[in-house]
């Protein structure tokens, strides 16, 4: 088993769950950054910049080159526009009505920093929503689940019943593209030779 010191620069319970699922032992590091998109950047540029800035902020706090720092970022994109977290229940309802019966994209990036080397990868997944009845939207919003989620839904939660199809990474939609993370860790020599 790998005994390297790993820090996850994220307070997201979903990212913590997914990293643990990979069998990586880690500590959580708070690395808050300004998450405002630049006017000139598209969704891919935005999420890769967010992951890069989070991992760099975490690395700066540690001041130890031997540690590994992992960070990620996810954005919901509809018609080329980034859909953030809802401001309130009515905003969550508006977002879900916009997603209803349509395909949108989830851009999910992951960054790893170790010994001054930083690697970032991006996954883009298409998510197809079924048509939602107004009462379904209202009941879901009343549950509170979508209020702190980008795009006002969690694929691993109650909204799973509305996902007609995904083309890409389920884990990327959840918030951490595991395949891409594993590929970076292999490339950077994280895993001990057997």
C-alpha cells in the first residue's frame, strides 16, 4: 500500500468520498480561492484554472515539496454558459426547468502537485435529463439537496432518477474524474513499483 502524504485541497464531501474510493489515504486541506470566471475564458479554461489555483494554494500552505496535493473543480454548462450554484430555491427551480428534457455538459478538472510539478486534466461529459414535471422540480428543491450543487442537482442523489443517459465520466459529474486522476498519479510516479 502507498504511504505517501496526500492532501486534498477541497472541502467537498463528494471529492473526499471518491478519493477514498480510490484507496488513497489523505488529509483535507482548506484552500479557498476566488471562483469568479474571467470574462474571456470558456468553461474548459475556467475549471482547469480553478483546479490549478486550488492545488497551488494548498501547496503554498504546506511548504513541503515531498507532499502530494490534489484538487478539482466542476462546472455545469448549458448552451456554452456556466451554470453555478443556485442563489435560492426559486433559482434552483429555474435551473432545473432549463435542464429539463435537454443535454448539458459537465466539465470536471483535476490537478495534482508534487515537488514543484503540476499536472492538470479535464473531462467533459454529456448528461441527458428527462422531461421534468413542475411538481417534481418543486419537491426536489424542497428536499434541500440541490441548493448547494452546481446546476441544482446531484447525480448521486435523488436527481439520478432523471438522468436518461451520460456520455463520459460518472465520477467527473460527481466532482472528481477518477480515471484522469489515476492517469496523472501514474505519470507522476505516485504508485510504488510492485
